[in-house]
C-alpha cells in the first residue's frame, strides 16, 4: 500500500518543493533589492563608484545601443512602409515607427542589450569575488558587501537605462527616416510632422517608466546571481560562476518580457 501511495503523491510533493523554492527565491530576491536600494542613499554617498559604473554600464554600451537602434528603426521603416502602402497610409510611417520604438522596442531592446553586455559581466565579477572569498573578507573588515558592491551598480543602472533608452529611440527614428524617406521616397516633412502630431508626453513617460523598472530587474537579478553563487546546487567554483552568469542573463531577459507585459497592461 505504501509504494502505490508514494507513486501517487510524488508529483504533488515535487510541485510543493518547487513552489516553496520559488517563494524562497522571490522573497530572498526582494529583500536583496530593498537592501541594495536603501544603501544607495546611505551616507557617505559613493559618488565615485557610481560614476565608474555609469561609465561601464552606460557609456560602454553606447555603440551597441546605437547599432541596434539604427537597424531596428530601419527594419521598422521598411516593414511599416510595405504594410501601410497597402492601405494608402504611408504618411503615418513616422508616427508608427516612433510609437513602436518609444513605447515598446526602445526600453525592451535596450534592457536586453545591456543585460548581454554589462549584466553578464556584473554577475561574473561578483560571482568570482564570492568564490575567491573577497566578499567574506569585506564582511570580516566590517564593510557591508551589498552597499560596497551592489548599490553603486544599481544606482548607475537607474541613471544609465533611461539615457540609453532615449538614445535608442532617437537613433531608431533616424533609421526609420533613412529607409522611409531617403530610400523609399516619403516626404521628410510628412515623416517628422506625423511624429510630432502622434507622440505625446504620456508615450515618452511610459517608455522611461519601463526603462527604470527594467533597470531594477536587471541590476537585481545579475547582482543576486553573482552574490549567491556559492549556494548553487549545480556546482561550485568556476562552474558555479558560469551557471550564475547564464542564469542572470536568461532570467533577466525573461523577466524583462514578463514585466513589459504587466507594465503595458497597467499603463495603457
């Protein structure tokens, strides 16, 4: 009787263990975020560290953001033109490109590109510090590791993500202009006039709100994965760091899309 009962209850037990694990991870991540966020404002302010991280996360991502934004805008201009020409509405191309970039693609693609370029490096850096016991050394010297390592990265993400998103939007609109006006012959005056008449401040605000939320998601997940590398069940040492880096990128990208859907539902 015991064996058939165990077979029946095994899936339920596995589901319960998974649920408890997810709740534990969500709670631990939330506490980690709030600790990191509060320490941003603790005195003395770590201005020099924040500036260095803004350079690493923001300035060093400018090239890839411009490249991605330009080609995204060009593709939107090309696809939008051949869609709108069927309805005789090519004059709306400017507004369509601008709204798509500002409300959706700009914040989302910026967050994903920064995750791949900077987020993975942050997770690997903190993970290596964990396995080499540098974080334990900070604890021994009575230096708060979260304040010293994580808070400057989170503050710089809050600064860099909106600026990079704005840059992505501008470069993408220029890319749409190149394909729609220069290559396909739409009037540049109509293109930019339609942008001016279509885009309102609420659209821009929505894009910046998303970029700030994505900054919190990416910074928290990447730092969290590196900080708790030593707790991974898959392996320790270099193998654990590799798994932490992979998990940081994958989880950040998935949560970016999930968060984007939730924010779009709320802000529309």
